[in-house]
């Protein structure tokens, strides 16, 4: 990790170079910034990732959910932090929060699924493609414990106050409190990227993707997650 590395924000790029980034790029950068900042104020990977992503999308005029629903979803995601219940052994909270946003954007409703339950494969595919595969490529894992080991050389039981303090300290020392390297900021950026692409699909593109996913699922028995 590069010490002192700073994200070139849209505002800074505009002021320094006269560069206006496209809305999607601005939203991704915003999500990374918000996620990194929330980790130091709100604290917790699942709900911080979720909130950073949906707020970043809102900054570009995309409102996935209303404010009252956002608050309820925030409360529900909070317990999934730290490998589920802060246990460290389950799925990384940033994976949970980012996956939730991508699945929300996919928007397979009860009614749509009842008409054709093959629609569920859209949510499965999108979460794997935009979140799961990227975590596997970068960290080789999606669990809290394994990602901590990749980042810091060991895992910390953050249910214990002294270990939680050590985790925050080493995260700062390793440079993880910046939008380039923060797991939460990174996941929030990926969630925005995925949600943006999904929300801009035409109905025809969505249907064609579903058919292709189902076709491949019926014939492809391989998986990188064996």
C-alpha cells in the first residue's frame, strides 16, 4: 500500500485539471469515500457498505429506496457485520452489504419470481459477478477471518475490546483508512458499479441475460468455489 495515497475526487479533478468525470465514475468514487469515512464514524462493515453505496447512488440522482426503508434495512444489516454477529467466522460484512445493494438493484420482486422463478438467477449472477468474483480475485476469500489474514497477517477477535482496538490500530498503520485500500470503501464502490450497470439495462437486455444464465447453468458443472 502506498503511504499518503489520496483519491482524486471529482471536485479536485475538476478544479485542478478541468476534468468532468461521468456520473457513474463520480458515484463509484463517492461510494469509496463514504465507505471509508463511515467506518471511522458509524463503524461496522455491513451497514457502512450498504449506506455508502445507496447514498453515493443518490448523489447522482438514483434513489434505490426511500429514507424510511433505508433506515430499516440499515438496522437489519447491522447484525451481519464482522463475519456475522461480529464472530469473524462468517461472510465478511462488506460482502454482505455490497451484495445486498446489488440484489436490491436487480429487483426481482415476489410477483416477478412467481411468474417465472428463473428470474432468481439474475440476482444470483449479479451478486457473484459484481461482488463475489471481485472479492475472490482481490482477497481469494469472502469470509471476515480470511480477509483479515490477507490484509493484516492475522485475524482479530473484535468481540474483545483489546483486540478490537488492535484491529483498528493495525488498519490505520497498514493504510487501510483510505478509499483505495479500505475493504468497506472498495466493496461500496463495486456495489455502485454493479447497481449502476443493472439499473441501466433495458428489459430486453435483462431477459437475454437471464436466458443466457439459465442456459449456462444447465450445462456448466464447473465452479471456482469448489
